[in-house]
């Protein structure tokens, strides 16, 4: 059975969630509705996660703490308000020229309209035209409307990253919880054993001396002290015999049966199988 994780639970609802978020953004334009939808999804994921981890109360409590924190943070995007901005633009030179021409034409029209009616009317029309062009070219303040909207793909990407972080932190926390118990178990095993005696220290020192000296004869003489040492620790060694063949790893040989490594016992319990050779056709390996 696949292990239940926040990532796997999110993956099951990924496509449905993405379609719903797109609908909230493009059709409804309601960010609050998307927030409620995400909060509900996290709550359902937490319930299924806790149900799958019923035998791990610590993991359940940790998942609840992280999920509740994530749900509370979902309201942060709603704290952003969209305000209207006013954009200031520079006044074009053409609008100023048209304004000046409109004023000039208007003054000339007033001066000439009594004596020269037709030219006065023409200048009056020109003044109106220049005034219109000046207004069209004139840049003042323009109001800009701002509307914020959610990005469904980015929301889903962030939610995936959050689920991955929650799973990773939960595993790391559970691994840290095991360290004290393991340390206590090792500490109790070490404390229950007897302290190293002077004879043991001398044995270890002789073996290390043989290792560093790289003297084969000297090393063999020191290794002969191992059997008495093991016996003092309650461990006995047994050589190979056909009757005890099941206690050894048997390797074929062309010469004779030889004990390569003795089997180790303690209080009648086999600690480590031995290793020996036997000629095929004899005893256990008869072909």
C-alpha cells in the first residue's frame, strides 16, 4: 500500500482544484472564494492524513500544526487592496500652439467682423477649430483603474511546494524523535556491560601493536590470546565436525576438512556461524 502523504493527497485533487480556481478568477473574479476553497481542501487533506496515521499521534499533531498555520496564512492575499491611480502626462507643444492660434483668430474675428463680415466669420471658425484641436492634444490627468486577480497555476505551484515541505519536515521531526530512544537503548546496553579490565586493555594493546608492526609471527602469537579472552566473556568457540555441520558454512575442498572459522556460542545460543571446508563426497556434501 502506498504511503499517504500531503503530496499524494494534493495530487488526487490537483486537476479539480485548478479548474475551480480558474473559474473563480476568470468568471467570478472572487479571490475570497478561492481562499475558502483552499482552506477547505487543506482541512480535508488533514483529516485523511490523520486517518492514515492513526497509530502515530505525534505525526498527527505535527501535521495539524502545519496545516492550521498554512490555512491561517491563506488570508494574506485578501489584505491587498486595489486603488485607483492617477497618471500625470506632459502637455504637448502642439496643444499650446493651437491654443495661441485660437486666441489670435478669435481676436482678429472680433476686430474684422463688423467691417468684413465673411473674413470675420472665417476667422471665428478657425478659432473654434484651433480651440478644439488644442483640447484634443492637451494631456491632463488620466485616471487608471487597477484590478487584482489570482493566478491559479501559481497558487497550485505554491500549494505543491507547501505540501512537499510539510512531508519533509514531518519525516525529519519523526526521525529526530527516534534518536533519543535509540541513544537510550545504546546507553543501556553499554552501561549493562562490564567495564574494560586491565587484562582486556593489554590484549587490545598487543593486537594493535601487532597490526602496526606488520609482523606476522608476532601477530599470530597475540591472536592466540583471543580464545581465552572470549571464554572469559562467556563465549565459546567450536571447531568443525560432521555432526555439527549445520552450524557452519561449508565450502568444497580437494584436500581435507578444515575449520576456517570456528562457530561462536554463548549460553547454548549460536552467535555466529563458523566456516569450514570439506571434500565433496564426504559427510554432508556427498555427491
